[in-house]
């Protein structure tokens, strides 16, 4: 008796199942890749930091900076996404605050918009003192008042002020544009260099013909700057001062008294005895120019001293006053000056 074994043929696997399996594996791989890519685009969790985009900077340089700040996981993927976002054509010079909470798309969006200005425009008006310039630096974000004032008292920074108390008079008033990261030292040097453009050999020679050295020229210009209500008045006021010097009269300039007392001109009080308090700057009690400039004069004041208008109807002008009507009144004698004081003040 023979036993027969019936062996069933192997079951054929449906091609569709194979395809489905392969597709499943591909899908899983794709999902894994997408998840991996997503993690690479996600924020790094790094702390906030500042990024400066400078003029002419490339996307590659920006990516390198972001990598150093640990704000991206993968520079190659960042380059791909930044190209996709067309960041290269939308770069703006400026400062950006970025954080690790931003993903690559957020970073690209942020960097495609204008950042905070990389430069600051600072205006130093004519007639301001060293102390005002120091506070102006601080308000603009450059240093603090105390350290700025110490810097401005370093008279060795200009060849024209060596041996003096400060740089007073030689910090040219103008509107300047500085980079945010510039130091107070750079700002001071910029002002001094701008002033040097006024102190040309030709102008120094013109001052010399009038009996003034550079320091005296700037000192007298600072007085004219403080006294004048407009640039138009400056040559006439300069002429009065020249005439008084020539005739041996005291200059009697109120702003010099205020400077010597360390107060503003509106704070002067005759009843308090301010005009009789003797300081090196009191041009009522002392003859000649004050020992230093009393502010930082502008171009018009400097030029007015080189081109003074000294005569009224052929006579030297010796007195001036500003009337309540806003006009400048000049006189050649004290009697007429008193008359105008009574009429226009």
C-alpha cells in the first residue's frame, strides 16, 4: 500500500501587493525624509541675536553668519530655501533681530524686509558747547555723557587745541551720518576733520592779516555765533568786536559771562551779581578775548570774522542790541545806544 503526499503548489503573490509594499516603503522613506527635512528647517532654539547685513553682502555670507550664531541646522538646506524665497534679490542693509524660534522660511521672510537702519543721522547745531555735544552723542546711542565729556576734554586730539582745556570751538556743527557701531572717538575725529576743512592755509592767512591766530579766530567766531540772531547779522557783530579791540574797549559780551558761570544765557541774572562776578570769561571785568571759545561756531560765523563790517556811515560801530522787534541796532556812541535800548527793549 503506497501513501501519496499531495504538495500544494506555492501561492502566487499578487503583483499588486508587491507594488503596494514597494509603494509603502517609498512612502515611509519619503515621510521619514520629510520629517528629517522638517527638523532641519525648524528653529534651532538658539537665543535672540543681532545680525548686521552690510552693503554688498551675499546670501552665502549671511548663511555663514547664521550658522555661526547657531540659527540654522544645515547651510545647504538654508541656501536651497533662500533661493526658493528669492532672498538674493531682496537684501537690505541694516540690523535684524533673529531668534532660534524662527524656522528657515521665517528667517528668509524677515531678511527680505528692510532692517533697522545701519546708520544714524546726528545733527550738531551751531553754537552748542562741548557739554551739549557730549549729551548729543549719548542721546544718539554713542557712549554715555560722562565718558563722552572726558573724551571731548582731550585737547590733544586736535593740533589747534593742544594745551587747552578741551576741544571747545573745533567740533564742527553739521549733520553727520554715522554707522551704528561707530565709536565716540570716531565721531569726534570726524567733527575735527570737518573743522579742518574750514581752517585752510588761505583762511588762516586771512585771519593773520586781521591780527588773529587760529585759536583767536575761532574764539571770536564763537562769540559772534552766540550773539547773532541770524547769519546776516554776523559780519556787523564781528565788526563791533574788532572796533572795540582796536580801541581798547572791553568786549562786554553776555554769552561769555554765562559760559564762565557754567549756565545758559537765559539764566543770567544781573540782580544776582552775575555780571560783576569775575571769571576768566567775564568780558565786562576783563579786557580782550576770553581764554577759549565759548561754543562751537559754524561756517557763517567763522567767515564773518574774516569779513567784518566795521563802519556805519563812515564811523566805527561800537554798540549793538537786539530789539524786541527782532532787528539788530548798531551805534557808534553810547548815547545813541542808550536811546535805542530805551526805544526797542
